[in-house]
C-alpha cells in the first residue's frame, strides 16, 4: 500500500527552521529555554530545533531534556534531567498533536515548579482536540477523520517525512 505523505524530508527541514524563528520571536527577552521532547520522535524534533536555535541565536542558553511516558497510559512520567524549572521557559515538543492528552500529561511534571512559560510544539497538528491544549508552534495543521492516523518517520536524528494512514 502506498503511503500518503503529507511532509517530505526537505519540507520538514523548512518547517523546523520557520518554527525556530517563531520561538526566537516569541521569546525575545529569554536567556534560557528548555526544550522538552516527548520520546521518541518528539526528542528527535527537539534536538533538530536545538541545532537550529544554536545557529540563529547563539546567545540563548538551551537545555534539552527528554520526557518519557506511555502515550496510551500516560500516568508515569519521567524526565531525563531534573532541575529547578522555576521562572524558566519550557517548550514541550511532540511529533503529532492528536487529542491533546499526551501534551497535557507531559506538562504535568513542570507544574510542581513555577515556570515562567510553558509552550507546546508539534510537527503535525490534527485539527480536532479532546483536551484543552493549544499548540503554540505547528509545522502543519491537518484536518483528519478520527479513523485516520498520522505517522512521523525518523531515521536516527533526521525526520524523513510524515504520512497519513
């Protein structure tokens, strides 16, 4: 069965570049930004965003941490790096924003602190949400049926595409 690609490797690279510039524009006064990628694909996207941010704005301190959680049962959440998130800007990153549930749970560990801002980023966002989570940075917004699924393909540290099934 042929895959219905909605993003190819080159388009993904352009979308991530644009998102990185949006992050800088929306956080002009920030000296520290924490990128928190939801494993697995969200972490790859976070690392790609980090590389771009370091190139276009080398004066910002960027921390990259991973969020580990089971997307089907997201009660046990682990962060790869514990720090004081008080008064920090945190960007929670995932590959696809579906219902909003994963993002909502991924934000939970940061609420034990008083972060300055929590923003969200998804490479692909579906237009229907079951949870009240707004995606601040979106590569592509897609109207889908509830039966359709979006998959993001990754090869090592490279996002090779996204397709609809």
